[in-house]
């Protein structure tokens, strides 16, 4: 048996860190001996734990420490992070360190430097000269990049579970169904208004069901009123939004009656053809061809949008980025400085966006499929809440609640 | 090969009957020869078909004719129905005829008599003296009852597909998701108001999610305003409705915040105990213990209700019928003369009610689980529509739409 | 502010109890001061915590303590439990104590007595003379019963999270989908064989999908081979099982081809009528009418079964208990001494059974609907595992794995 | 009112065409008068109908005829198709004809020419010199292409409903759940073996759940044994398949135990990095780095594969086509001459592939989510069957059934 000493500091009990640490050691067939434990005696006090972890051999102990590391384990006397050169573009050195989506620091020349753009399942590249550390996707790695290897000199701050003082916080980390939906909607509306009042930034990820279910005018309203700072979506949302502006149908269905219109299956292709003829969405709005809707409000209010292509797409519209790696890069850029993401009936895009976000961004996920909501919420973040409901009733109700709060406070 | 001649009359083409007839014959390895066919030339014209059906032998041909019978096949020269005595209580004679949920006539002494209380998967008992025919469950059969055997002298009128002139009719037989929900709600509201204006009667089947999701006040309002003629449910809906009246919680959750209340898991047991102490729901309302809600409105407005027991029940409340066969009988009685049924987030009760209804009753089924909605709608009726949505947003929206229509027409 | 001292003992950290204690206090707006904390230094060491809990007033503090109580909080110097007489049949005294599904002790005349038949959401009746305490449903309460009130002198042992040494334990408390299904099946098979080898007792709860999906022969085999000690189900499972024996169809569908058989919708009514004529299931087996299947194996191998009625039932069969409260009582009796429950595609019965079980019984829940599985597993027990899969493929595979393990060990 | 005469020929009754024609006319507020109707008197006889359709005005009648056209309506005296030049790349002339996924013919210089590569929601480009007609996506349109406008001179052959002689045909157009799963699997296995024996070609669309659920070895086996002619998938399936070859894990989970492996979340990134270092999948197989699995069998057996990129992708692997429009084109090419498609737990790719297929290709769709299966099957084709089940149990069972059939016939 070999051993190593590690320490933990923070809200070890009420953020459920210490239990997971001990669990993990035992599940991996390790042993522990707690050498020091100071519990925070009151609400805001931090706790501190120091323990010796035992493994069968160096490899086994290393595996345990790798996992403990994600929970914030630190070697008491910190050393600098180790790095190795990437042998080629998109090729990683052995033993590369893989990131979590929690705030992370690397020790460079004796100083703790925060890793920029942190996100799940990437690697860390350091620039020792400028004392900088970046979180990079595999396809961003260039030959010669200095990639962090091993856990030494890397420190992760696991998320603290927020006090459940508001309904919003109470729902954190959970999927809600069989709840009083309209009151849940009100709580979310408050959270949004509050966040915007404090200068926060909101991204919306939306799927084409927003058009089909009649939630589109509410989303257009939220954009017009300044509640959306960036829109992330795909070709379909934009096509059917503009189809609604041009033909009053969404995928050929009249949204006032819910009935297909004769010849309606031509509408979305016609829509794409006309936008292409106009020179793109922006020009179609500027020329007056498109006079209302989600894309119209984005253009008119300078709200940036990223439309990522998929193999299902018809057309696509000129603004759609058909190279997925380029689209992902644009999405990552657009999400910089975002404090909240609202995911509306869009599995593919929501998962992609979820992978790009640090655990500290508030996430609201709305979908009628419980499995989709669970998948999106279940990413280890206390900041994600899920609501299993119909976006066609949810979004208009949300927008109405936001307007009511605005009025009440005016 | 042996053969028999059968005839069909009605909207054979546009109600999709003839295609199903030919399908069936061929699927069952039979043959046919159409000897006469007069197609309805215009909208309201009926069609007529006469054909010879061939089978391998008497048994095979019998099997084919049994199935054709359900689609309205008649033997050209009708004979009287054959009957046999039930050998014992709840025991059927060989060859008993099993019913569909479509209007059905039996020929007694040369006259076509409509079967009363028609419903799926039951048998027909005739009273030749009084020229009456009744549709009975197996457990209603008494020794000596004259049970119809074979298909001779029995005539089924398969449902005509209604013209899709309203949104409501358009949705008939379909499950709706990814539709403009709030417009669908408006169409249903119109249909309800119209039906009540014409003296129609509406039954509501509701599960406890109506309480949990905050839809309860809307249902109470609909009862108060006369839109509900009978309520069919179970113990849980009533318990949590009264729990809301007494404690403001539903299964211990505060419906204003969606959060569990400390000690809240005692509330539903406390509720049941107090209602039992008061002598039942009716007395609890009359004594002032219960001052609002679904059950309160039922009592105050003399809207009858049937609460059927289940093995999940706590308590139960005194008005709950714990014998399921007795409960089923009461439900059947309560559904007499009903023209529309609204099923709200209640699988068990909705399926039970669905089994009790003839195909001519309009059915609206709302549930967040697509599989439940599909199961309920998929009963061969053009009169059933399904909406996959959240009852917590749906029902308040429906009630609001009803009130708006009322105002507009006032 | 007022305060009270409480203590906790056990695996406070690794069974996640202390975090939930502190969470709860803060979520309820209370405060705490930890006065003593001894952490278990190694694997098998227990921890001990003593803390002062603060509330705004007596009522507030009482609410907090009620909730802490469920997590095992004890007043350091224990007093006897307080009791009050039930004022009437099925009516509880004020302040009645409501149970959890965890092992519970009450202090009677200075001694800790374990509560018999513990289960969720019931009350405790004590017999001081015989030093006994019973967990009772509301409808079992008789006027004059001594019902425990308040938390004083009541001690709950919250469940310890088992070490994840086997695949089975690893899955504890989780719902599995996107897992290597056939290996998960093997792990469950091992657990079952092991449990039976050690004299454990297994209950199976099964819905009619077991018949429809072709899993019925596997269940019959498990009964024949002694892996099922009691079967809990409803009318439908038994009807279609016997329909398969008599006609080879399940609800009129030929299970070899998956196709409906002409005239097949008569089969289940015919089946019920014939079993009634025979005098019940038992006599139908003994007379040779029914020669194979689930019910046949139960009768032949003296495996007791409880068939509980529901309002959906046709017939029902004579052995079906149509009074749900009586059925529930029989189910509770049948579950005495059971160590494992396997729930197969049966939501209503599974929830009812889940409510009757203490947290210490191992539960395996199999259903194709993720929402059902989540609902069943999510009852605070580490002993419940859920698998989202098709029972028609799962059960034959399980039976095959069991037979392979038997052979290997033979 | 204005009128036009149209005619229909084929299995108008038993393929349900005439009912839909009359429905459609009336639903669109038109009128009809049937002037001639000859019904097919026996099994293989075609029917013929001639009718006058009335509309309010030219536009209204045009709308009706557009929809009738999709059901095979022909103008009795056929004229040549009309064409117009595409005004620009990806821009369509007014009145462009939009395709169905049914076999379609255009009349060029008095001759009926079949449209090549027919598929849903595209346009037809004709080459009058070479008497050719091509079905094209919008993004394949070049300025000056001769695009068909209007319905004149275009003939659609609506699908005939196959006789339900096999279990496979019986299930056509339906989603199966609560069916005897293992017998359904056997029926599909027979169909596959039969199709291959007759020289048919099979495409498989597979999602990463095939790796996670342990179905991967079965798919690899089917490729090795020649049952797969082309594989359509994305980055994830290939990454986790190779991760299994290199590390024995799928997304870090040990597939023998279903448990995550310490450090396992690095495996998929490590896998990608190593394949990139090797120069791609093909070279990784040839160099011996990858020695078994799905991709290995594809390479070794020269089975072509198309891996289409998505915004969720890590890496991606070098063979992944990151431009979605290019990927779609490759998929379309790969599907040429395919007779059957098996879709395995892959919504995005399955929908994309579904859009590329004519209605005549047999489609088997397997997913655990009923909504996904319904969406994929519900495309108007009698050739699509859906099975709601767990791919982890389904695919091994399918492969086993195929091997058994092989042996039996050997």
C-alpha cells in the first residue's frame, strides 16, 4: 500500500463534497485516514479536511487521486503544473489533463492562474511567459502547444450548492414535473428580470417547435424587449420563423388553426429560395421582405445569432454555418460572458451548448420530453433547472409574467 | 371454397369502410367478388356495395364474416338474431356475440331494435317480450339471460368520419403535439361552449396532477360555471383538493412556491382523518370545514361525482367506492346521456371511462405522456382528440378561453 | 430565537446524512452550531455529531425538528414516546406522528421497541402492556388505539448507502438506460441466485405486458424453478395468461406472429367466462382446463398470489379481490418477510407495492417508460434499481442468465 | 365555380387512395362528381375512377389539384411538363413543383420519363435533350437549370399497401410496443436474410447507444457476415467503438460491468487523439492499433461508411465530414440502390436518412423512445416498421436469429 496526503477546503458538508470524496475512495477500493477535520460551525463558515489516501500501488493511487482532483483535492504543498508539448496538430501528449466544467486554476511559476473559457472534457494549454492558461478543444491544439499533464499544480473549485432562498434556487439541479407550472413560470420570470437589472447576459437556445407550437411571438417579444443577448439555433427555427412572416404557416401548418394549408409543404422551400434570392436573412429584413418575427427582431435590435447546420437541413439559409466545427467555435465565442442560458425544445443544440458552458452559468431547460430534460440538467450543476412542459404554453406565459413584473416595478 | 353474399351501405369510401373491408378479406386469406357497387356521386350521397365473400370452409368463412360484421356487413335478407340462455351467473353460452362500441341493432321478431348502453367488449341480452336489447358486462349476466349468439340479425353502424369543418373536427382521431397549443385550446373552448349552449352534457375525468400542477382552481371554476355535469375520479384528486383547502398544499407541496412544506407529508393523512371525522366530503363542505375547491364546487352546485378506489389509496375518503366493480357500475350510470368527456392527466380512470363509452361521445384527452394519449385516442373513434401537454398550463388557459368566449357572445 | 440540542450517530458522511441535516436547517431558515463532531476515521467507523439547532419560535423550531427527525436526529436524553387515544375509528389524534419507510424505534417505559411492519406515511400504535409498537394505515385505526404523537421518544435509522462492491449495488438508487443491458441482466441474475441460496424471499409484481410481449413463459419458468415466493398482480395478467393457455392469444393477438387473430377480441371474455364456469383459477388448473403458464405454475407449486381489482377490469376472475382496501391488506400480508421485489411493467401495482415496503427491501423495477421507472426508484432507497427496457426481451434474458449461473455452479 | 376532370388508376380502394381523394376535396371545400368508376372485382384487379372536381375559382381549384396530384391524379389528356429557368444558383422559379417520396414521372416531348433519385420536398430538373429528369435539393440548383413548374405533365404513383402475408408486412406502417418482441425480432431476421439472398442491399444508421448498451459486437458481426452494405453514422458511434477497442470502455463506462472507470472520461479524447496521430480510422485499423469492432469490420470488409459531423462532436475523427451539406450529399450517394434501412437508436441521423429515401425502401426503426419511432415511421410509407425497444437487447437477439436462420437453411 502506498499513500499520499491531500486536503480539501470549502463548504465540504453542505455542498456534499466530503461524502462524495469518501464514497469515491471506497468505491475505488482505496482506504483513507482523516488526519484533521475542522467543520464550519455556522452558516457561512468553511470546513477543512486533511486526509491520507491509500492505494494498492502507484497506478491505483493515481487513479483515485485523478478522481479526487475533480472534487477539489489539493496536494498540501503545491508544486507548479507540469506541461508537455503537443507532438502534432490535434494530437495530445501522454497523460494530458482533462478538464471539468468547474472553475480551475493552474500553478505557473508559483502563482495560481485561472484557466480561461473553462468547459467540460477539454485540455489546458499554458503560456508561461504571459502567465495565462486556456481551455482548448482537441481540434484547437497546435503542434508545440504546452499542454498540462497530470493533476499536479491544478486546482478545481467544485460548485457550492446555493442556499435555497428563492423558488428558482430551490429547483436547482432538479427536473420539475407535476409542479404548479404557472407559479414555476413566475419564479423564472423574476429571476430573468432580476438578472437583466443587474446587467446579466442571457442566451437563448431554441428549436423549431418554438415556431410550430405558437411560442414564436413570445420569443420575438423577449428579443425586442432586450431579454435575449444572443440566440443560438439552427436552420429550421429561422426557416419556419420566416415562413410564418411570409406565409403565416410553420412547416405548412396554419398556426391560427393548427391545420395544414393546401400546397403548404412548398412554403419552407419557397421561403429559403426567397431569402437566398434576397441575399440572406439580414438583407431580407432590411429590404422589407421579412417584417416581423424572431429573426426580424434579432436583426433590428442587433442581437447576434449563431445558426449551426445539421444534416437534416433543407437549403440552408445563407447565414447558416454548415461546417459544424466552425459553428461550434462561433457558439463558444457567442457564449462568452453569458450568465444564463434558456434552452427551448432543442435537444441537439442544447446538448452542444451545455458542453460549452462552465458550471456557474444558470441554465433553464424546457422540453416536453422528460428524458431530454433529465439529460440536460444532469450535468453536476446546481445551477441547472429543468421543466417538463409544452413550450407552446410555457413561453407565452413566461413573457406575460415578465411584462407583469416590469409593470409592477414601474 | 364456400361463399356468402353480404352488403354494405353508407359512406363507404370517405369513412374508409370499403378499403378496410377488402383489406380484411385478403389479410384473412379470403377472396371477394364485387357484384354491385354504386358510389355516392356527391358529398351527401351514400354508397352501396354488394359482394360475394369466399372462404376455405365454413369455419374460415365464419371468421371472416365475424370481422366484416364489425364494419357494418349485413346479410341481404335479414333473419332474426339467435339467442341462447346463460347457463349460470357470469357464464356465457357458446358462440356469444361480443360488441363493438358502435351503435348496434338486433333483429327481434322481424324488427330492428337498438341495443341500449352500447360499449366495447360486452354481450347483448334481449328481452323479446318488451322488444328490448341491452349491452351487458359479463358480471351483469344472470343465469337464464337470453344472450345473442352469432352475428345473424345483428347490425353495426360504423362511425362516419365527420367533415373537417372546425379545428376540433380536424383534429379528430389524432394526437397533437408540436401544434400551436394556445390556438388548439381556443378551438376546444369553442366546442365546449357550443356543446353546452345546445344542452349537451360533459363529464370530466381528472387525476391528482390537476391538484399538483395548479390546474385545480380552473377545474373548480368550470364546475361552478356549469361546464361540468359529472366528475369521475379517485381518492387522490379529492384528498389533495381538500388538502389544498385545509393546508394550502398538495401532497405536502406549497402550490404557490412549488416547494415542500416542513411536516407537509402529514397533511394528506390529516386531511383524510378530518374528513372522516366530519362524516364525509359532503358534510365537511356543509359544516364549513372545506370552503373552496373542486369537491366544494361539486357539492355546492349539485354536480354528481364518482370516486373509484384503487390499491394505491390512503384512507380512503368516505365517499370513495372501494369495490371496483361497484365503482365501475356507478361510473357507467353517471356516463348515461353524456356527450363529451374531458380526460385530464389520469391514465387508469381514463382507460376505464374510455371502455364505457360508445364511439359517438366526443373525447378530449390531455396528458404530458404521449404514450398515454395515444393509447386513449387510438380506439377507433373519429371523435377522440388527444393533446400532449402540461395540464397545469392547459386547464387555466382553457378556462380563460371559455370565459373570453362567454364575454364576446354576451 | 429558541434552541434545542440534538445528536446524530452513524455513517453521517458517507451515507450523506450530515449534509442533508445542515441543508435542511438552512433551507428552513434555521441556524445551527455544531458542538461536537467526531468523524469516523476509517471505513467502518461511525461518526457522531452533536449540535444546537435554533428556530424563531417554538413552532418554527418544531417544524425543523420534525424534518431532522426523519434523518435520525435524537434528543440526547431520551424520554418515552407520547401517545393519545384515537377519538374514533379512522380518526387520528392531533399531532399524530407519521412514519417513514426506515427502521423505527419507539421508547416505551424506558425501552426502545422496534415498530413492526414499518412503511411510509402511516402512524404508530403502541401496546404498552405487551411492549409492542405497530405501523398502521389510517383505515386500520380503531377508536381508543394509542397513537404516537410528536417526535419525542421516536428514533429513525436512516438507510446506509451500501458499498458499491457489486454491479447490483453500484446501480442502487439509479435508473439505468444507455447501459450494457445484457451485462446488467447478468448482474441481476447473480443477485437473485445468491439471495435465494441464502434463503431470501422474492416477490414479483407483474403487469399484462408480460403476457403481450412474450415474457410470460420466462416468468412461468421462474415460478416453477422456485425463484418467486409470491406473485402480486391484477386481473389482466391472469386473464391473458390463461387466454394464452386456452387460445394461444394475448388480448386476441397471436404471440407467435404478433398479429390479431380473427374473432380474437372474444377470447379474453370467453376465458373469464370459462374460468368462472370452472369455479375459479385453482379449479381450472386442477380440472386440467388450464395446463401451463404463470397461474398454472403458481397453483402447482403452491406459490401464493394476490390479484387486486381495478376499475379497468373485465369480469373479473373469481380470485380477484374487488375491494381495493381488502386487496391492499392481503398484499401487505403477502409481503411479510420479503427481501426482494421485482416489478415488471406494472405502474399501478408497483407503486402500491412500493408504498407497502420498508426501505430495506431490494427492489428491481423494469419498465419501458423512463418516467415510471424514475417514479418507482426515487423513493429515498439505495436498495432500488431501475432499468428502462423492454420486458419482452428482459425477462427471457434474465431467466436464461439464471439458468446459466445454476449450471455453472452445479 | 370552375371544374376540371381528373382520373385515377390503381389499387384505389385497398391502398386507401380514393377515400383520401374524396376527403381531401371536401376538406378543402371543393365538390366532386364521379363520372366513371370501375372497381377491381378481384384481388389483383386495378380500379379506375374519373371525376369532375369543382373549386370556387382558378386559385382554389389549383390548390385542390396540387394536393390530388400527390395521390396520383392525372389530367386525362396528358400534356408535357412545364419548366422554367432557375434565376440564380439556389433560387427557384415561381410555381416550382415540389416532390413527394413516391415514384414520379414527367412528360417530356410526349414521353413519360421517371425522375431519378426521387425523395421528399425537392424539385425536379429536366434535361430535355437527353430525356432525363432529376430530383434535386435546393442547394444543388444552378442558374439556368430547367425546373418543373406546376403539376401538368407530372405523374405520381402512390404506394400500394402490400398484402399482409408475412409478419413483417403486417407490421408495415405501424409502431410496435407491447408485442411479442422476440418473435418480432425473428420476423425481421427472416426478412433480412431473404432480402440478402435475393441480392438486396442494406444500409444501417446507428447512434452511439449501440456502443453504450452493448449492441456493438452484434453490429460488428452483421458487418463481418455481409448483412450491412453501407453504414451511416456520426462521430460518436465511431469514437466509442474505437474507445471500446482501445480501452474496453464506452464514454468511460466499462461495458462488462456498466460502471464508470476511474479516469474514464479521458478515454474518448485519448481515442480521438490517437486515431488522429495514426492518420485516421483506416490507417488505425491497417496499422493494427484498432483490432476489432464496428469500424474495424467496415475497413476489413470494404463496407463503405459515411460519418456526418454535428455540433456536439468532440474531435472529430479525421473521416468525419464536418460540412453538413457535403455529408448529406455523401449520404445520398451511399443510399443509391439501397433496398432496406435499419435505424438503430439515432434520431438525428435517422431523420436525415429518412428524408433521403424514396417510399419504396423498407425501413426498420428501433428506438427506446416511442416519440422518435413514431416520427420516423409516420412518413406515409407502408414499408416502414417501428419497434419501441432497447437496442442493447434487440440487436444481439437479431444477430442470433439471423445466425439461426442461416444454420437452419444450411
